[in-house]
C-alpha cells in the first residue's frame, strides 16, 4: 500500500496544472466526468483498484456523451441535446458508438485511442465479472477439446498440465499497474477532450 499511497493525489495535482487558465473553463462543462475521475483517483489511493478502473470507464463514457451532445448557442451558452430515436425518444448510446463518434470530433493520438479501448475493456472486466467467468470457462473447454484432439496419446498428467496452462493464461484480476495505467491515460484523454471543448468556446468568442 505504501507504493500506491497518494499517487492518485499527485495525478490530480498534475491534471489541474496541465489544464491552464484558458482551458479551465471548458472543464466546467464536464462536471460529472470531472467528479468521476476524482473518485477513481481516490479509489486508487484507497487500494480499490477494481473500483478505480470502473470509474475511469465511467469518466470517459460520461464525458464523451456530454461532449457529443453539446449544441453551442454562443461562447457562453449551450444546450445539451441527448441522442434520440427516430420517434424522438431518448435512447441509450453504447460505449462503442460513443468512441467511434468522438474519434471523428476530437484529434486523439493513436496511443490515446488504444488507451480508450483498454479503459473500456478494463471497466467491463470488473463490471461483468460473473458473466466473464462463465465465458472464460466455455472458452477453456473448447480450447482443451482442441488440445485433446491434437494430443490423442496424452497422459492424465499431460492433461492436467494443459488445463493449468489454460487457466494460467486467463486474466483473473485487476493489478495496481493496470489501474495506474488507466488513470494516467484517462487524465491524458480528458485533457485532450477539455482542450477540444476549449477551442469550441474560444472560437465562439471570436
């Protein structure tokens, strides 16, 4: 715990320093994402690494939706218009759709797009723990069947060894390193998103 203590606070401090005065107002738009990111850092410092990555995913999902839903009236006014169905009813937008749409609007680097996908996957890893275990079990059974077909003369010891290798290759939990990488990448992604929103507000002033 000593190694992870206060790392989240330092990331938060660096995040604030990187915003700069001119860009800061843009983050007033992402109130929910801003709050969720702060909670993800607090979770990390508390040793709740699974909670941290889940909150990183929520941070991006919330911020992407809000960014894409803003309709600017002027440099200081805007409306939030959430996606609707053809019938005019509000609809749920999945992470994949949000990611694809935000990529068209914001100049994320290739590394950041890779990180967005990883944060999404890590969050899902925690959120869908039970179903993931079942899917892993099903995949393991299929892989073992293929192994048996290729190794018809295998002994019981060989089979046990093969099963242990399959189990060992499966991801079982979120590590502190996983969570820390997600936090740093989420900070980078949020900064890029904030600058993109800042450019919109600044453009409206000119």
